[in-house]
C-alpha cells in the first residue's frame, strides 16, 4: 500500500476552513429557512430547481441529479413538499416508469417569499464576507471540483 499524499499545513488549514465554514453556513441557512418558512435547505433547493425548469417540472431522476440528492432521499423530500402542497408528482405520459415533479403555484409563491430571506442570509454570511477576487477564485475552484467529479451543476 502506498503512502497517501498528505496535506501540508497550509493545505490542511484551508481544507478545514472550507469544511467548517460550509457546514456552519449550511446550518445557518437551514435554521433560517425552517424558522421563517418551514423549509429545509434540501426542500428549498428542490423548489429552486423546479422553478428554473421549463414548465416548472422535472423528471425525478433529473431532479435528483440537479439537487444533489439520492433518488431515495429526493422521494422522501418530495413527499414532504407534496404534503405541504408545494410540489405535485405525476407519471410521464410517454414513459410509464418515469415520474415528474411539478412546482405548484403555492410552491412558487412560497419560494418567492423564502428567496428574499435566503439571499440575505447568503449575502450576510458568504458574499459580503468574501473579497470579490476571492469570490471569483471560489467560483473557479468549485467549477474545477465539479468538473473533476463529472458534475455539470
């Protein structure tokens, strides 16, 4: 077994800052969305992805890929959103095995309200905390990470 390529002290410091910062930022976003709008971050992300899709609908498989959730987890999350009246699912007319998720009008209205608060949280704890050049570098860096992983997101 070969020796791993250990991180040097600087790489380790940056890696830990990323891990700690991303976990804490996600916790803050989740807490704010739940407190103000009764949505988790994963539910919010599904509403966003559906709102951006043609006719505000996507096949469940495509939605799972876009929202970075397993199909099983997505199914549970969509069930919660359905029970709130924010999403509705139905079968694909040309593929009996396929299922579409649709953003309802109530879901779209909920998203519009939540987005106003969510963007302020993102601005306060991320955008406004990072210098513009560093923000650009973060975008490039995570574009490269997604490319390395074969993701298109």
